[in-house]
C-alpha cells in the first residue's frame, strides 16, 4: 500500500510539473488574458469624466479670452482717459494764460512801454538839436533804446504776468516760430536786416546815405524799414532787406561834416590857375565851410555832341550835413559871380 501511495503521489507531481511552462531567463512574462483585460478595464477613465475635462478646458479658455478682452478694454479706457485728462490740462493751462487779468496787465505793460519809448525818443531828439556836435550820437542811440525797451517789456509780460512753465513756453515758442516763419518770411527778413544794421552800424541816424536810387538823411532806423529824407523833403521808407542786399553809400559815416562837390563848366581856353584861386577863395569864405579839412579844385576835359569843354569840380566840406545843398549852392554862385567879374566866363 505504501508503494502504491508513493506511486500515485509521484504521478500527480509529474503532471503538475508538466502543466507549468518554464520560460527562459530574460524574456518578459505574459499575463493571462483574463487578468490583462481586468487590469485594462480598471485603468481606463469613464467616458463622462473625459467629457467633463474637455468642457472644463474649453471653459478655461473662454474665461481666459474674456479676461484678456476685459484687460484690453480697460487699457484702452485708461489710454482714452489719459488723453482726455491731458487735453483738459492743456485747455486749463491755456485758459489760465489768456485770462482777463493777464490780458489787462499785458495791455498796461505795453502802454507803459510805449510812453517810455516816446519820452526817451523826445529827450534824445531834444538833446540832439541842442548839441549839434553830438546830434548823430544821440539820434543813433534811439533805435537801440527802442529795441532794448520793447524786449524788456515783452520779457516782463511773459515772466511776471503769464508765468508759463518751461514746457509750455518751449511748445508755444516752437508753434509760434513755425507759424510766423511760414506766414511772414519777408517781415522776418526785414527785422533781421534791421538788427544787423543796428549791430554792424554801416550807417546811423543823421548820416547822409544813398541806397536804391535814393539819397538823403537817415531820420529813423526801424526793425522793418529805414526812413530817409531826400533833398526834396520827401520821406522815403526803404525796407531793411534792400539795405542788406544792395550797396549803401555813406557820405559822412557818423561825422557831422561831409564833403560837398560843386561842378562848373568852363571854355577850353580858360586860365585854370586863376580859376582855381577864385574857386578856393569862394569856398573858404562861405559861412557853411568846415576848414579843418582841405578844399580841392579839379579840372576835367570832356567831349559831348555840342563840343568839348572843361569841367571844374570844387570839393569842400560842410560844417553840418543838413546844410549840404545850401553850401553847394553858395559855392556855385560865388565862383560864377567872380568868374564873370574877371571876364573868364560870359
């Protein structure tokens, strides 16, 4: 019996060993199909859960887009509010600058400056007429005083009355400069020319100049034009741009005296030595002559359609430029009378 039991036990062990498949070392072990299916089912997410996650992602994107739109609208609103605030600040600044008080005080300053300039001009003209030796000096100071006074008045109006900020002043100056530059180029040329004349001083008030076919005494140098009184007592205004672009002849260059030339025509056979003596004496005895400078007599032979003749030029200096033509007339009259008396001229 014991041998029969052992035999049955060995047979069952052999069968069990034959049912188990031995795998070589290093190869993966494959699970049974039933176990694998159960594991896959347990790891898969249920279908409703996947849909919920997709919906939550879409909702998240929608919320993000709405937040971005809200932020964009907020930024746009902030920018527009900033621009409107800046515009309101500018309007408020302009309203403060052009207030009634500022305009009133500006007019007061301008009127005050006008009367100050008139008073100073009157005093300088009076001093010039009472002191002939310093007449040109006093008259030459009038344009400079006008420019200095007006510049001071305008500066006081800006600094004391309006008191703008540096930014506002720079912006306003730039705008005004561009507008004025395009609108009034000719006026700016004349103003620039007037400033250059006052600084360079090619002539001053009281000088006798010739410019643009006009000859006369300078009575006023303005920012736009220079006024000249001609020998015919006509007041001519010459733009300063013409003064700068053309040639200017100055007879006295700031001095009170100037040279005067009288021309007399004589026959070819005239005794020039005798005529020179008569002419020199006539000029020296005139009440207008300035004897600190020489008297010169020159003769020229000229020919025209009527024939040849001698032209005498008598050059002498007048004591006061205002008596230039009186001196010229007197010299001519004295010389001709003496030549007729001497029988040298018929």
